[in-house]
C-alpha cells in the first residue's frame, strides 16, 4: 500500500473482538476488508469444492450473532466481513496456515477485486482484530487524487494507474502533519529538495535578515511550494504559520513522476518564485525595465568600425555590471540557479 494510505489506517480501522469459531470470510467471497490481528490466532482454510458467494441466506434472529450456539448446528450467521454466511456444519476445507498477533491478512482486498483465495476463521477465545474497510480507503484515495488534480498543474491529465501500468502520480505524495513554526525549507540551506501542496493551514515564505524575519508571502490551502534545484542555496524559508497538513513529494520519488508532469510543475514554480524573488530582493531599479541597447547610445561614427565596436562593448559591460550588483545585493548565488 502507498505510504499515505498506511499512515491513515489507524484512523480508518475498527476494533472487533470475536469468539472462537467466528468466520472472518469464506473462500470465493468478494473482497471488502483488510484485517490486522491484535490478539489471538486465525486459521486459513482452502477447499477444492469452492462454493458460490453469497451462500444460503441468514437465519432469522441471528442478525447479531457471530457464532451459532452448539445446539443450533444448522443456524446460519454472517461472516465478520458480511459478504457470506456459515453454520457449524460448514466445511471450510483444510487448514493451510495460521496468523497470530501482528499479522495482516486479506490485504489484497485493498488493491484489486479478485475473490478470496481462502477462508479465515478465529481459532482462539477470544480473538481481536482491526477491520480496515475497503470503501473508506477507496474514498480516502479518491479524495487525495481530487485534491492533487485540482492544485498540481497537469496532474489531472495523467492516466489512471492499473495492475500492469505505473500508478497514478498522486500515489507518490505522502501526508505530513506539522506544528506551528515548523521549517519546511530554511534559507541558506542546500539539498532540501521536495515539493509541498498545502492541504490545511497556512505557510509563510520568509526572508531571514539580521534584524529579524520578513514575511514575503502567505500561502493558503491549495498553494504549492518547494525546492527543485540540487545543491542550490534556498533563497527563502518556508515556515508553518499555523498547524499544517501538506501533501509532499520526496526528492527520491520525483523521478517516478512522468517527465512532462515534472516539467510542468517546475515551470509553474519557476514563474511564481521569479516574481516573488524579484519583488523581495530588488530594492531599487537598475534600469532593467528599459530595452537593452545593442548599439551605442551616443553619437558614434558607424563608419569607424573600431570606435563603434568599442562603444558596443561598453554598453554590454554596463549591463553586466548591473547584473552583478543585483546578485551582490541578494547575498546568494541565485543568479546561477537553473530556473532563474
């Protein structure tokens, strides 16, 4: 399972305590839940004569019964999964394996629609387990994908994943919950490559000065920020202004995204950060808003090639000097970053 889903399992799980003899699910049942054994032992049975599901109907009055009483051998009760029924006379087949505390079983139900390959039955008294509902997990995955499709450029254009195809890009985004004043990125640090999309809370982009921090921009839910350039110095700090939840993509997972999606995200971030850094770091105009002159601004005799080329070089040199002054005022090597 994807890490984001695994992190949500405790919240989505339901605790169940079942008596000895209770059947969790039967071979041939459609998948519905995944199970984690908290206490006790569960046996797994297979039979060559696989029956059809659902089987015989539930016996009236046994709606809330997990195991029939010994003198009610023919009474049929529901499996814990709820997809089928069984009685004390039901033949589940041969016990081929056992699971104990800490074991997970039925997990394929969360990944595909294939029928159960074996039956599962509680073998100790009592047995306790966490039931992880498939429907709730599917809802969680769908909500995650809808959110990222809405706020990550070009994400919605990516094809759905399948059994024989790469997973959807949203698979690689993990949920992160942080406290107020948590630093996602720190100004001046290197190798903090990651991509973040705010799900809940606010994040501030700050410029750290000797006199204190300057809030340059406040990011709201749905905003995307991050660092993409390897070994580059971070120009700003990204700090949680409130307790936050974000979807984040680690540097090691970036290579798993489709190339076109990666380029689109990088282009989007480049534009947004360029506007922000220009507003933050340019403290006085350097004449960049004027067209760059590729010819002498003074009256020079163009018939004299040596004099004319000398004046052109002077104009180019002046433009380069303005660029160097700008880089020096920033105090970083931002001018060399790929996305600048």
